[in-house]
C-alpha cells in the first residue's frame, strides 16, 4: 500500500502544472547509510518504488547504531569526491553542528531553492519552524538548510491513569505547580511505594534535551533563537542562567526529582521509562516516542492505562512550550552524487511518504502527517492529540557551539544542587558565574 501511494503521488506531480522531472537522474546510483531504526524500516518499504519512479539505483547500507556513528564519521572524512555515501542519517544535535563546522555537510539550500530540483508540492513550511531551526547553519551571514527532519521526539507528560484515579481523584494537573503538588501527594500517600515522578536523574549532559523542554515551558514565548537557544541572550557573552524563568524551570526539574524514587540520581532514560512502564510512578516527562511502546499490549503492563498531556503550563502566556530532538537526512560534502541524493531525501520526506514511514515510529515531523487519518489511526488518539498540540511551540534543544556538552553538564549540576537543597536563586547564580568564565575561556 505504501508503494502504491507513493507512485500515485509521484505520477501526480509529474503530470501537474509544475511537471517536475523525477527522472532527471535516471541511470545514476547512490549509497545511503543508515543505522537500524524504524525510519530505516520505512525506507526499506519504499526504496523499490523510489528506484522505479526515479531510475536511481539505491545501495542501502544499514548497521547497528553504535557501529553507525563510527562508520558515519569515517565516511564523512573520505578524501576527494569518492565518498562511500551520498545520503546519511543525521543526528540533528551537536554532532551535526560539529560536522558542519568541519566542512563535512553539504548545504541543501541550492536544491531547495531550485524549482528544477525540488517539486513545488514539497512544501517545507509544513514542517514547524522550530523543527527547522536545527537544520540550518550560518553560511557567511545566510542561514542555509543542511538537513531535513526525518523523525523527532518532543517532551511531553505521561501519566498512569490508575494511579491518578487512586491518589488524585482522577484530576490531571494542568499547571506545573499542580503537577509538583500532585507528584508529592502520590509519593507521600503511598508511603514511597509509588514514585510521584520518574525522571532522568544521573549527572550527564544527555539530560539537556528533557531539561530544555521543561525550561522552555517556564520561559514561554521568550527568545531562544539559533545558535544560542534559551541559555544565552542574543550573544555568547550574555548567558542567562540567572533569569528568573530559567531558574524556575531548573527548579521544577529538581522538584520532580525529589518526588521520585530514592535512587533517582542513578536513573537514566531506560531506568526512568521502565519504572513508569512497570506502574511504579504516577508521572513521567520525557520523549514522546516512548508513547507507542507504552501502548504495546504484548510488552507493556500499562497498555491502555497511559495518559498523555503537554507539559503542564508554567508561563505568562498560558500556552504549552517544550523542546525536541531530531534525526534527519543529510548529504556529505564529499558525496559523489549529491543531486540524486537530494532526490532520495525529498522523496522520503514528502507529504505522501513521510506519514507512511512515520507509522513505524510515531514521530513524523510534518504537521500534515498528524492530520492524516491513516497515520493518526496507527496510534493512541490521546497521544496524537498531545504531540500535535506540542509541536507548534516546540523548539530545538540544540545549541550551536563547540564544547556545548560542558555547558550542558553545568546546567545539570545546577539541578543537582537544587535537588540537594540549594535554593534555585543561589544555584542559578553560581551556574551563571561559571558560564561567564567558561565563555571567557
């Protein structure tokens, strides 16, 4: 069915007013490198139709994710125009930014701007602006696309319906203050048998994505433009860790940790998600992509018992704000056939094929996919409604700065200090002072 839908879409474009030439690279060959991932599974279902529609032969190379990162970096640094890949699965975070700063990623702007290379029906504006922020980098004063989103996770609230019914009279918190109080109530009323919240609590820079979602929710509509994100006020010399809204957001994270299990400082995402899935916690703020797994009746004890909501509001606008992390498609700077590579990316991310692939992972980046009945019908309707509500006000968690992981770890340390009893103002002020010194050095 997926291939047929794709064929109809391509044929329609070819005969439409734009008469887009999908056979422009007929007879050419590309190599696509991807890790084993649900998006890769989706690509496998469409690659034969892509070859039929375009005449481009695809050599799809896949491998385990840990091996993929090593192979990807080696391939990007191949000399000359004899790259071993023409398209690759691009982690849209500091990895992509480091590759860009080293001149390893091909700009896509020329392809997107060229009507002979991009169909008029592609509609990149169908992808939320916040999702596109991490795909563009500054090239001599002009922001150019260097990737296209393929899958995303945004940060939302999961809750156990049974626990909320038993301990909170079925009342789901709508504000962050209500959530913190509810989480404490569950932990206290159950004598600690049930955690109020399951959170990532280890000391690691990898927490920064979830942290950014919670902080964005406290900042609201405040400026968080690339490359600085929410943590700097328009330039690197102006960190703003001591901003009251940011300090409150960090404190909210620490308070949720306090409502968690006694070993929360040893918990990473596998531990936190497993605790929630086992029915050991009332609330869980983390990646939306956990949702489809929680609903799997063969593997999840809480299938049918999970509730979904945007992060409870904590800003003056009264609107939900959050953050996201993404995988995308990119083209190496040393690609042998970047034009045909762009055709592959465009094909796999168009309005017809993206929802087909997205049904395998639940993180299709286009807004239209979430309004597509076939795609939405593959998931819990509350999950679909929540993610769709979160998408417009979701900003990337990426900060485009070399060495950002050290700054991210300092933010985590501020939360750890608050968890340990330090006041939010004092912990934020200390982090601000350290940021100033780190920037200066």
